[in-house]
């Protein structure tokens, strides 16, 4: 990924630098020659050459010390921590925060509720910056979305899906998430609000599964439509069957709702054109 260098780089703090999206962003910043201050809880999880600042996001004093002097605060931690980050950051800082399109789900859960609460706190603060809401992220080092799906299809002759896998998904590659974070970081002081970031087009989940199978070198599995309730009843048994990846009731329930989004605002605001799914899966596998 090519990224323009700046003559006078901002003082940048990166919260969650040891997580998947955080590691990817750290590598891109390093490649671009942009210095940053990694902020994380456990020094043993940091393998980069930068000296990390240690802070638990539930420790206001330690977090304030870690963020001291930051002009831009980027956080790839869960959006539920937004209130603590806003309170601890310098008064003149701008923000790039990671949310999730789970905030749009009609099914309540702790993850989605935390994203909604974090977004509300950020918007109410009036601070400059943006909260990015990615769809399903694939292609990151160590991610288990498409890899786990491929492992499941290697074990099953047919693919049981709620509603036959007709619900729409719009996954985004990790490199495109990183590009969005970089673009938002450069524009943060002139931004305000939240923005969905997603792949270029939505497709039925069954077609997504077929694309993953082909990218992993398998024939697409026939889809067996199963009522969502029956699959949710079966889900706890996956914990007792070691040859099957674990799947939770919440994951099955989310497979019944469309996750399709207009990315025209993403393109216009960040000037990012996300890669097609086939290209992203080829890169992943």
C-alpha cells in the first residue's frame, strides 16, 4: 500500500495497536514513515520497534498519560470505550474511532449496544473526527471469518444456512479498512460524525460462501435451507463436536438480516475504492 508522506506528521496515538486492525494500521504507518505512539494494555503483545505506552482503558489516569500531547487519537478498540477515550484525550485532539455495522442490527446484544453507546457519546461530545463502522472484515492476519468458514465447508458435504443464505452481506478487506483509517486520520480535524465502510457490493450469504469455497480450492457446497430456530437449537452442540467450528446463536440470528450499505459517502469522504470480493479472497488465500 502506498501512502503519501507528510513533512510535519501529526502526533498520533494508536489505541489497540496489538489487535488485528491495530497491527495492520501500525504496519501501514511504519511503511509510510509516519511516527506513532502505540497504546496498549500488555507490553508482551507488542512486537514492533516503537516503544508502547501502557494503559488500561478503564484506568483514566494511565490513559490520560498515554494520550498526552496527541493531536490525533486513533482507536481500534471496541467502541464502548469511546467515552473513556474522549475524557482522557487532550482537549484539542481529533479522533478516528472504530465502530461496527452491528450498531444497525435489529437484534440486541452487548456488542451492538456498546457500539451504539460509544457512537452516541462521540457525537454528543462535538469533538472533531469520525467513527468508522466497518462491515465484516476479512483478510487480516489471524482473522477467523473466511478461514473458519472454509474450515467448516471442508468438513460438511452440504452447507446448512438459515433461510437458505438469502440475507445480504458486504464484507470489506482488511487492507481497505486500513486505507480508510489512514484517510480518516489525515482528514480527522475537518470531519464530524460516523461513516459506514464496506466492500463494493452486497451479495447473498450463500454466494459469499461459494466465493470463499472457490478461493480456498474447493467446490461450492450445496446449500441446505434450515429454519433459524433449528440451527440456534443445534448451536450449543458445536462445543461438544471438535470436528466442527463453534458457532453461537447470535451469529446464526445475524445471518437472517441483510447487511447491505451505500458506500457512496465512504467513496466521497475518504476517496477509497474498496477491492472486489474475488480479488480480496484471492489475496487472502
